[in-house]
């Protein structure tokens, strides 16, 4: 805790990044990732491998866009920079170590801003909630990107806003769930149907609290939302993420997240679809876990 406090005090960040808790969350993530490096390794490896597989599907490799680049834990930056002419990393704030890593690649640019559109809605005095729906997402280069990745940020997007609205507008749990659902739905729709390149959504979908092999509780992190279907299932994957093994959050309980990764391909021919269907039949898909056991505008930054 002392290390995190020192990091918070000594890290320069805009007031809005502090006010909405983004800096605190990033620092907490950084320290947890170090503590749980071994537990998180397989999740990070699976995420990076999936992104590389999706990159190899791109007919052109001019521009790759990664939304929610965070601390680059799940982003194969070196591989993307080697494959694409340009790589844009988008997040609300880029920590110093991320800026340093990006500078190692001449074709990597950092974009700083809010992709949900909520900050702009607040600025326009039209904050979502009640009868006002969430605004359209503000994703840069959505139509131009050959590869656009939503990197494990989907279930985190609404959190800072809901906490703020709870304090300032008396948001109830129902209000918060509604806003989260709308933000996730619009974000996924943009990646899955509005983007013209290969789209990728990697997100945790469920949280299981486990005591040994027994499921103590289960939480739907998507608030009953379901990811858009894909044209094929061959490149879709699912895995378990040992998010917080005991005693990280509980003396005896482990927190395990289910992660889903979807790849959205465009303009597939009938021949391609037929081949993908044949390949899918040849893939052994593991069964689901048994429940019985159970910031305004986007601006460049360097």
C-alpha cells in the first residue's frame, strides 16, 4: 500500500484522471500484476496470441488500433509494430513505463482520451442516466483500421462514471447496471459491425468465487449483455483467468474470471465460410464450466 501511495503521489496525471480514479486503478493494477505474475501469465499469453492470430488475418496491415492498451500486459506491442505500418494505442491515460515502451517503436503512437463519449456528454450537460441513454462511442480510426482490438477493457468502461454519478446524482445499482449495459453494447456494436477491418473483442465475462473446487458465487460481468455473434467460430477462444487467488482478496477464496475472445471477420466468401465451418467441426471445443460445481476528445500523445 505504501508503494502504491508513493507511486500515486509521484506520477503526473491530469486532474480528471485522478478525480475519476483512473490513476489509482492503473497503479493498483500495476502492483497486482507484479504480485500475481505467475497466476496471470497464461491469460496474458492467450490474449497476446489471439491478437497476433487476428493480425495475420488482415489482408492489409497498414493500421492497427488497440483500445484499452493499459499497461500493455495483454498487448503484443513488438509483434504489432513489426507487422503494421502504424499502431495506435488508446487509453484514458498512459503510464510512464508505457510511454517509454512506445518510444522504442517509431510507428507506435499513443492516443489519450475517452472512447465511451461520456466525458463529452458531461461537458455538453447531457450526462447519461434516467431517460438519457449512453452517448455513441468515440473510437478513432474505426473505419480506417485494418485491425481494431478492444483489449480487456469492456467491463471496466462504466465503472468510474458510475462511481462519480453515484456520488453526484444518487445513481442506484439499477442505474449503474443500465449505463454499463448501454456502454458495453454500443462499444461491441462498433467493433463487431461498424469497423471495416478485422475486429477483436477480448473481455472477461463472468467472475467465479471458488473455495477449492466449489463455486461459492457467480457474477455476470456483462450485466446480461451477450457479445455479438461472429461469422465463424474457428478463431474464437475462451479461457479461465486466475484473477485473484487467495489470499489476494479473500483468505480462502479464489477469484476466477472467464475470458471470451471474439474475432470479427468481414466480407467472407461462401467458400471461406464453408472452409471455416469444416475447420470448426475439427476443433475440440471444451465444455462450459459446470454450475453445479460452481476524457473528452482523443488527442495524440508521445
